[in-house]
């Protein structure tokens, strides 16, 4: 699944719920709007508060609007250890490659998470006391085995 918060202020209260089971993040900025690049720091900080170790990609979008932008240096991705992509959602330039790389990173992360939160959740999912478990309904309609206190 891919979720797009669009970076708009009206979606701000939804963001923490988006992060809960995220296995990767794609931070996108619009090369025609400097404020979107400046806001990357805020989005990245918020992401790391909720998901400290998931892989992230940094993406410069709308390169079709200014072909010379690919000669510019955007340091945010490099500074934070992220792969960087120039893409155009309009004409499709590098979009498939970027999504393939994001999916690969998410798959590798999910297979071997380094995030403490994921490790705790995995432990809780298989937790039982001498075969005794109690089914508790989750918000998604499933059930989780929980050790009775």
C-alpha cells in the first residue's frame, strides 16, 4: 500500500497514523516551489519521531518544468543518507525506478527490521504464557494473542 499525505496542513493530524506500519518513506518536494524543499526537514523530523529506522528516499518532482534542475545539487537527501531521485510524475521520468527502489527498500526492511518498535510488535504478536492466550479484537477486525495479566 502507498499512502500520500500530500504535505498539506489539513492532513497534519493524520500523519501519526500513517507511520504506524510504514516500511519505507518517500519524501517528495516540488522543484517549482522552494517551500516544499524547506519543509522536508520538518517532515523528516516528524517521521523519525514515529519510525526512527525505516528507509527513506528523497525525490525532486516536476523536473519536466525545468530540465536544468537536474544540474543543481540538493543536499537534503545526502545529508540524511537517503537515495535521491529526479522525477516527473507528469511525463513518468524515473518514477518506475524510484518506486521499484522504494519497494525493494521496504521489503528488505520488513524482512529484517532494525526499528525497536517493530521488534516489540513482533514479540507481542507471538506472546503467550504456557499456551494460554486471550483473543483481543484489534481495530482492523482481526485478533491478537495477548498474555493474560
